[in-house]
C-alpha cells in the first residue's frame, strides 16, 4: 500500500513573478491592490500590497487565493454556487470563503498548484487583473 501522494506546488520564484505581474496589471487597470499567492494546500507563498491599498485588502486577497485553491474554482464562480444551490449555500458562511471575483486557481498542465487573490477595485477589475497576470506568466485558465 502506498502511504503518500505526490503533490505539485507553485515555487517561490514563480509566486513572486505572479505577484509582480498582478501588481502591474492592477496599475494598468488603475487600482491599488493587495495580491496573495498560496500553494496547493492553501498556505501563503507570496504577498505584496501597494502603498495605497487599504489594510482590509490584505486578508481579503489572502482569503480569495485560499478560496480559489480550495476546490480549484475562481472565486466569482463560488458566488453562483452559494447563491443558487441550497446544498452548497452553507459554504458561504465558512471563515475565509470569499465568493467575489478576484481569485483564481493556479493550474499547470491541468493540475492545481496554488491560488492567486487580488483585492481592491471591483470584482471585475480583480478578475481582469488575475487573468492578465496568470496569462502573462503562462498559466492556463480554468475552463
């Protein structure tokens, strides 16, 4: 019997590159931002906050990254799940669950290796900054 599983996780160098790409995307969009990258187990791997981003954005960015890495869904998708499916709705009350745009799973060759979360601006701006950063670094987007 095998007693372990092989797991893949985003490395530090790539996590930092993704943070830089997300901050650049946020600047292009015109928003201050906090950006978090978690590994495949939801643990913080890298974080950055622009000087003009409010302090509340720190926890929200980390929790968006965590939420997207939890099941491999972007956070804007969770909004529909918790709003329209009574069997899933209780997840909206879980601590750390953020069901608002701005969080994406990080996928490499179809495998979940982490999550990224961007906080500030509106949900669409966060989504757009995530997509731009993930694409720039060469990650695939969830279907």
